[in-house]
C-alpha cells in the first residue's frame, strides 16, 4: 500500500452519471489531494496530509511541483494495426478528388488492405507498439484495436494475433475487435451477403477458438454493407457469443437505429445522424461515440454531440486513428476541438474520454478515481486541470500510472 501525492488537484469524476449532459460544477475536485493505492486498485482518496497522518507508516511516493491528476483516458475506437501510408489520399482529397476517384487511383481502404497483407508480422507488430506508446504517452491506458485490413481468413487472423502479441509487450489494456466486415474485398468472388456469411463461417469460429477477440464490428454504409444484410449479420454474430459495435451514420443516416435494435455496445461516427435517431439513441444503452479525428481528416461535419447529450445519450469520444480518414491519433487534441465546435463542457469531454468510453468497451472498472477502481491515472504539470483541454493537446502528460505504477 502506498500514498501518491500531493497533487494540486485530484479530478475524480466520481458520482457523475453515465448518460446525459454535465456541468463543470458537478466535478469533484480534491485540492492538495493524494491517492492511496493497494493491489493495483484505488483504496482511498482525500487531502494528502490527512491521509498521511491517518496512515503514519504508509509508503509515500512524492509528486514534485504542482501537478493535477485525472483518470487515465480510454480510446474506444482505433485502427492502429496497419501497414503502409495514405498521405497521398489526404493530398488528393484536399485537392478536390472524390472518394471514388481516390479509390480508382489506388487509394482508399483497399490500399491499406494491400499494404497490411504485404507487411511482415514483425513490421506490423513494431509499428503497432510504436502507436500504442504514442497513446500511452498521452495518458491513454485502455485502447481498442480493430482488425479490418486483412479481409480474409489468413490476414484477419494475422492482424488479431499481432494485437494479442502486442498485449504481451505493453502494460496498457488492449481491446481487440474483429472488423472483417470493413468492406467486401475486391478479390472475393461473391456478393456482400456471401462475404458476410464467409466471415460468420470461416473467420469468426477461428477468432473464437483462439480467443483473439470478443467484439465484432461492421461498417454500414453505401460503399460498404447495406442496412438489412448488416442487421442479419449482427444478429448472427451475437448468436455466436460476440459483443457488437457498429460504424454507423458516417455519411448517410439510419444505421445507428440498427445498432440500437440489435443491442450494440456502441454506434460510432454518427456525423450524419438525424434528430429522430438522436432521440432513439438517447433512449438506449448503446453508446454514441464521436470520432472528431475523422471529421478533421475528411473535412466533414462533427458528430452532433451537443444534441446527443441534451437528449440524454451516453456519449464517448474516440480517436478513430487510422491511415486514411483519421491519421492524427491525438485524442486530446481532437476532443478539445470537438468541444469548441459542439460547445461541450470540460466535464462532458473528460467523461467522454474516460468512464463513458470504458462503458462502450464493457469495462466498468476504470475511468473514475474512486475506491475499488483500477489505479490508472495521468498527471499534468499545471495547477489547473482546465489547462489540459485549453492547450488542445500541447500540454504533455507528466506521469502515466497503470495499476498504480508509474510507466517509464
């Protein structure tokens, strides 16, 4: 057991609701606080000197200078296992080329599929670990990682095995998700429903057998999979025992409603969600995940996070880090910009990157600084926690703790 501190401010996020809008006045802030950690979990928090006096023999881990501490962040939607680079896509898009024109010139998702298939396992693991380190250095200690650039048995399993291997080399929590239903690969001879059946019969049984992922995702969109075939696929996926999540309403509305109807843990993107579907989402337990990185990368409108929160939805915020539409990867920068455009409170942004994002991954043991929670937290060298978002990602994390231990 040890006492860590003192911190100028401990921002606990304790006692905040899972859904709906939040005011900054609801934030619990312990001034000159400390955190007692025991067996990798938080045992108690309070005024540092009081905790020290109550536990005269406790080990002290001193924090130098003025620092604030927050729950560690959760990135609940990434595609960071990939090969290649699509900088040319970005340049062409900014020069006015359409999605179809970029794809026809050799870009788009299919480009990433080819690069990922051709990459060695050693290369994919190396670059994945580099991206994980980048996120951990930001204070993100729980990271969802999707497949989806393999799109056949051999290469989807290759990706998921690499994600599993990466877990052996990082103290961060990786949450693998099978996104074989990213789009129908060009070399598959058959229809969309036939490819989805191929995933159900050939890929997912092996994923389950090797315990490579407990979650399955699908991209419902005109350029990928259509609503009815997607709904049937998701229901069959649930029957196989997988949790499900959905790429929904990115360019056209309607698929977020399907996500709710099939009981998905989250509906991610939602840039095109219409008002009646906002209300439908808000009445459900499906998390509405905003991906501001995709809006910035594509020059598209942002997820209507303000409307979703006002309607009572559970809103998470994730990076969507991928080689095409969201190459930035900096969740804190993206969330700060989303706050500006959607007029979100600091409490709403912090909740969206912590316990609400954790709920989207079915992890309710983290995301708040409360007794009994996993001791994952992040410190910043400042005397005011508001500076974390105010500086839009340029205020770097000072120390990152996982299970109560400082990460180098």
